[in-house]
């Protein structure tokens, strides 16, 4: 990943060198020399990842170069801090006349000179001893092929399954036959064969959902405890169960399942010691046709867990035709899943044949080809590369994953290695990844492009390559959470440990995941410290450990979310001001947190601040309004937060603002809604309103000119049907280019007058949930010449809402998905049980 480290550093250096204030004259020559040397080496570095696996000398040289680049990046960051702190010199970063800066000047100049000398020696070693003639041309850092992926938005439908329908049908047949006791079914086979996919297809089948009263999915994997399994089962049943012992947990499981027909999936079981399972099994109610599905690579595991020979299922590898079909669906997703380039078909089939019918391998190579140009010579190069990998490693899955990593653009390699921190089967939020990548500078930013949009493109780059598995999507199909296959995790951990990016032992690495059992020691190399807990779990952090978090002065990202501390967090983090390189800070869902530490005012480099779900947080410090680099401020679900402090208008780089609670006219220290006018880069806005006084008569047009705003959410929780607020909302026109709108707890009986296809001509997604809405304003229907472009709708918990399905279809001809639940008056809709759990309607797509 040295090419990734160099790419990130050169991006930062390029930005520093191009600033109007200019890099201080004494160091400019040294930085420019460093820049030139690294740019000359970039061609070689792209191939170094493969070379170092075969050549120990290259491996050592690359490790030395990596450490030098990290050192240079820290020096660059320190120089920027010196510039900011030196208020005497507004026209430049640094001036030699300040006597207090002389030690810094001397040490920085000496260190940069030493780094340049060592890198020159490395370049000479590559030429002299390795005989690698790859340094003969300057490769510009902004090469478009590397920075701009071919497909940066999602194009592959991850829900598609090929060739596993027969396996799923067989399992469903067995499940429907079950009557006495508890039927145990085993799905056994090698990694990457699709065992979990088969089980998911069965688990999510509509008929299976109707057949069983309760369904429970547990990801077991290699590292687990009996208590974790029980808590996971209860979370599936809607019970958080904090603080109970194992006996109480088993008792609760029995009570929830008593008299019910249930299906339990134990996915990816490894341990031959199944005493944990026998204890759980004994507590389960028997009868009613309940069933258990176990997926494992080891037949003996399934047998020990009670699976009879007749109910063992061994999925087969995909047939030649199904393998090619799956590959086409991914590699040619942009062309409808069909190969429309005859010259690519033979080489494509050659690649697929090497995958030996294993779905994970086919997906990995398909994802590579999706992101490559449709040119024969490029495809031929990939096929030859795959052949070479298979010569080194006969496992087609591992070879395809290695190939996928090698073919990643440099910036995506850093993003991919971040996945090494997460434990097995951990559900990862897209937001955490994007915020982390942004904080460490992994995302290439050019031409004033939105940082969040660029981060989401990086996320799509990994999902399109099938390196991330989709877990949850929004109602309109946007991916919100993901996880990684255990074989992908094996590859990424090996890569990360080889490059000192992450270590499972937490030693001598630059990135670390937070765990309750961690004994944090001072690590001055540390760049990121992140919470990586599994769904429903929390970190319990001891005070002596938490206090050491602030000792790693080079930290760029610190995410303490979902953590419980034994003393107030503001006290534990009172030294956080020393972390002046920090760009991403999350204290989301931490406890106890009543206020943020005063030394937060030193963190002027912050780009992301997340305080969401801090229910006891009453006020945000005024210093936040001086963080001019801030791009994301998330204060959503902070029930005690009365308002944001005055001065929000100064955050001109803000792209995401969530949980914005405007001050009332009597709250003089608070921020009024009118300050939003200045946030011209805002792309996502979430507003909390409870009374009409939060919107002044001259502030109703505050949103109209926010030309970058795409996603708007308005929540009126606690408004109690306020008619005056409804009247104000009717005048609060959003900008015309709005892409997605969410209304929660809307107090009016009739929708706002601006909710019509003329005022919102390009609106694609509309969500309305809770509140008093009974019917749509007549303007909602548009006219003969104007119809909605809405593609996705969500109606939820609207007890009085009435609307005709046919009328809706007429005014929304582009509608492709609608999600409805707890709306008893929507009787004409083509969804069963709309008054209760409801469901989803999707437009049927017919191929011509």
C-alpha cells in the first residue's frame, strides 16, 4: 500500500504548496524536492505491491519508504499548525524573525533534508540492485484514470442470486415438512461457495416469513462467547437485555419462543466444541414445526449440533453457464448484465473458468472488470494477472481477492485497508467509513468537489467491486450499512499487518479498534482510534484507558461512539486539545456526556463532529462555530439539546447538518434558522421544529437559495398539532433542486402547498412518517402538463392518511418502489396488511 500512502501525502502536499499564503520560503525547496522524487517513483510503486510479495529486498525498501512518508506527512501537518498559531504573520506560513520558532525551524529543516536524502538512496537502490527501470517518466499526481473511477455510483444489484435457486428450494421443502421436535438442517461446504447466501435467500423468503412466527439470525464465526450468542438471539426478538446473566438470558429466550413456530439460523459455525449450543438448545421450546439451519465449513460441526445425515445439504459449485451468467450480471451491470462486446467474451469466459464455479471468486473478478474500460488489451492484462496469482495460490477465491486489491486505484487501497479493524460479521455504517476516510485525507478532492460526495463514491467503488457486502438499504435502495465476507477479511488483515496499518495485537500500528478489554498504551504513531462494536453491543471503557486516548498526538480520527465510561467523558477528555491534528471526532451514543470538554476549542482542524444520540447533552460550546473547516455536524437525536449556539453562518464549508434545532426569539444565545442562508454548500439538512416562534416571518424563505441542498428532513416531534407551526411550514419553501424529502410528525392535516411537482420538479424520493397528515393538498396532483418524477415513496404510521393508489400512479409515472406500514386507511394499495407491518411494492421490470 506504499503507493496509497504516497498518493495521500502528495494530495496533501499539493494542496499546501498551492495555497495563496504559500509554504514558508525556507522549507519550500525541500518539500518540492520531495514531491518531485515521489512523483518520479509513482509508476514503480503501483507494481511494488506485487513485487514485494516475491522479493524480500523490495519488501524492506517499501517498509522504509512508507515510514519516511508518514514522517513527512506529520512534519507537513506540524508546519500547518505553526502557521495557524502564528498570528503575527498573515501573509505567509512562516517567517524567520520569530525567535520562538527557531528550534522548530532547525529541526524541521534537518528532518526534511534527512528524509530527502534517504528517499534518494531508495531510488538509487531500486535502480542499482533491483534492476527495475520504472523511474523514467514523471507521472502526474492528478492522473484522471486513478482519481476518477469508471463507475463511482452503485450499478450492481447486490440482491441478485444466480444458480442457487435449487439449493434454496430444497431447504424450504424440508422446513415446510417439519412438525415434531426441532428440525436441524446443515449447509456444509468450502468458503466462498454461497452457504450464507442460500440461507439468507431462504430466511428472507416471503412464504418462510409467513410460515414462522419468529425468525432469528445469528452470525457465529470463529470468535464468540455463549453470552454474545444469547444476546444476539434476543436482539432479533426485540430485547436489548442489558445486564442479565446467562441464566436470565436463556429464560427470556424460552419465554419469547414458547408456543411459537420459530426458525433460527446459526451462520458460519467453526467450533467443534458445541457445549454452548447444547445449553441453548435445551432451553428452546420443542414442537410446533420449529427449525434450525446451521451453515459451516466443517461437517462434524453440523453433526455435533444435531443435524442428521438426511438433512445435510452440500451446495455444488456453479455450473459453467451459471458462472458466466453471474459474471455478466456484475462485469456488464452498466449494460443490463449482458456482454455487448464480442471481443471480450472469450477472455471473460477464460477468467470465469479460473474461478472454478465459486460465487465469491466470480463476484470479485466481475467487480474488477466492471470498473475497467471495455477494451480487449486491458481485459487480457487482467486475465494474465489472474493466471499469475493462481500460480502462486491455487485457491481461486483468495487469488481473485488478491487480484482485486492489486487492481484498486491507489486511494481506494487505503479505504479498503480500513476494513481490517472490524471484527467478524460486524455491521459497518457507511457514514463511519466516509467520515474516517475524510478525516485521514484518503479521499481525493479536486475542483471544489463535495467531500461527502467523493467519500460516497469511494464507498461505491468498494461495493461495486464486491469487496463489501450490503446489509441494509434505505427504502429507495441507498446502501446504509455493510459488512465483509470472512475471506475478504482474511485478505485485508494480512495486507494491513504487512504494512503496519493495523495489527490484531494492537502493537506498532497506526490504526486501532476500540474494545472493552483493551489496555491502551501510548502509541505516538496512531492515526485513528475507532469504535468497532457489533450491533447492539457497547464498549465499556475504564477511566485509566480513556485518559490515554489523548496521548497519541498524531491522531486524525477518534470515534468513541457506543461507549460507556465510568466517569463523565468531558473530564476524561479534558486534554483533547493537544490532538490538534484531529479532523474527525465522534462521541455519538456515549454515556455519560452532559457537555463537551472546554479544550475542544483547540481543535480547529475538525472536519467532522458527531454528537448524535447523546440524550443528556444540553449545550454545544460556542467554539464549534469557529471551526471553519467543518464539513459535517451531526447533533441528531439529542433530546436535551435546546438549540445550537449563535454563529452557524460562519461554517461556510458545512455540507451536512443534522439535528438542527433553531432557537426561539427569547433564546438570545441560540442560532436562529435564518443563519442557514449562509451555508451555501449544504447538501444534507435535518431540522427539528416544535413551535412557530422558531421561524420568523422574515425567515420563511431561508431554504430557497441553498442551491446545493439535495436531502432535507423536517421533524416536528413535540409540536402537538401546532396550527401556527403548520402555517409557518406551509411557507418554508425548499429549493427547487431538492432530491429527497422526509417529513416526520408533520402537525397539519393537509400536506404543505409547496409539496407539488411544480415547486419540486426533480424530487426523486419522498418519505412521510407519523404525525396528523390526513390527505394531500390539491396542488400535490400537479396538472396535465406536470407530473412527479418521484421514484420512491415511504408512508409509515399515518393513522388518518387516505390516498387512492390509482391516482398516485397517475401523477407518479416513474414510481418504482413504495414502502407502506401502519397506514390503515390506504386500503386500495397493492400491499397486504398496510394497517400493520405492511410491506413493499416494486414495479415489475419487463425486458424487451
